C-alpha cells in the first residue's frame, strides 16, 4: 500500500496509527441469486444429452475412441449437474456415495 504524505514524501509502509486517514478500496462480491444454479444444471444436462447422442453416433460409425470421449463428456456433465443439485452440503455425500443422487 502506498500513500502520499502532506510533506510530499511517498510512504511505502504505514503503522496502524498512520492508517486513520487512508481509505482502502474493497472489492465487493456480488452474490448471484439461486437463479444461476438451476440454469447451469439445465445447461449441463443438455450438454450431457448432446454428448450421449454423439457417443451413439460415433459408436454406430465404428469410431470407438470418439465414442469413449463423448461418453466421458456425458458422464462428467451429469456428475457436475449432480453436484450442483446437491448443493454445498451434499457434495461430500455424493463423493463418498451416500447421497440419494449418487446412485
């Protein structure tokens, strides 16, 4: 933190008594409402559906590597949506498998 002193001298370090006239800028975090989470869950479910369709198409075409990659994307998107649905309190339960959504 640097401030400018009345004497024209740059002060690089201040003591607690020197900070009385100094105002700090703080970054305020804006908290989004609950509206963001359902939209993201819906988006992740859509991505998972699309990846599953791609996996089926690649499997029919005989491209096993792309089918596996698409299936992995689908599983990841489903898992992310599951974690968002569970919320902060349910994440540990999902990871250890004891949450109802973990099945």
